[in-house]
């Protein structure tokens, strides 16, 4: 018996299920010719995809795997590079901070040294002033206790005078009275001076004298001698400041 087309399809589906059934154009779906897989349609409308993965598909998968590895490699290198750059930046930043701290310490030490010098100079000046004040008290006390002090001062001043000069010795009122009344022989103690005269001068303090000569004056007042000492110390301090 000759089977119809429909009977033949039923026969193949029943006895040979893996053999594709040839449907009519009405039952076939429009398939993409570029599809890599073969779609088999059965009478019940179900589909099965048969076929192996093509070489192109495997190449695409291999390419994707290589691309993924390259991306991971790039990411790792970028991370390492960024880490190294960050580490370097951190070190540089740390060095800058350390350098800033060192500069601050140096500046502080320099200021401390200057303060120390200023304190030393100020202290030195105060010590000089104190020493001079103490010296004044000692000298004044010596003059009040030992009246012969003025004799020594006068002798020391007269020794600076050239011979045969007319000399005028100015004394305080107390020293003048002391020499006039108690030391009339003072002239004899002043050697090599023939024309020496003593006069009273209120500008001269006790213990000092002013010697007037034809060539100039010799100021041997106690206060002037202290002033000269103070000026010498001031000059020394200015020299040390430089």
C-alpha cells in the first residue's frame, strides 16, 4: 500500500523519532539561514536543537577568555602602579612634614640661642651696673673713713702734669678744709711743682679733684672715673653684640 504524505510522517515519528519530519511549508517556521544549529520540528510542535559548537564559537570563547585575562592583568598592573604612586606620594608628603618639623626645630633653636645671648648681655649689663654701684659705695665709704684718700688722688693727678707748669687744684669744700687745716704740708708731698695752688669748687665731690694746667685740665673726680669705667664696659658689650 502506498502511504500518504501525512501517514508517512506519522510512521517516521512513531518508529524513527530521531529522523526529522518533513513538514509542509505551512507547518515550517521561518528559520535564519545563518543559524549555526539545526532546529528539528516535530508534529507535536516541539523543537530540538542538534549539532556541535562550531569552531568560530570556540574561537570567540577563547578570545573572551584572553580578553578577560588581559583585563585582569591591566587591573592588577593599574592597582600596583596606583599603590606605588600613592606610596611614593605618601613618602614625599611624610618627608615634607619631617622637613617642616626639622626647620621649625632649627628656627626654635636659633631663637633660643638669640634669647640666651640677649639674656646674657642683659644680665652682664645688670652685673656691671651692680658692680659699679657696689664700687661707688666702697669708694665713698673709703673716702669718708680715710681722709688721706684725697691726698692720693691729688698726687696721682699731679703726676700727669708736666714740670714747671702752673697748677691749680680744685677740691670739694670738705677736702679743701681738711688739707688747709690738717695737711698743710701736702704741698711738700707734691714734688716737682712750684706754682701749685688749692681752691674750693662745689662741682667737685669728696675724694676727687680737678687739676687745671696751662696745657689742659685733668678731671680726677670720682664720678668721672666711674663714668669712664662704665663707658669702657658699654663699648665692650657693643663689640660682643656684633
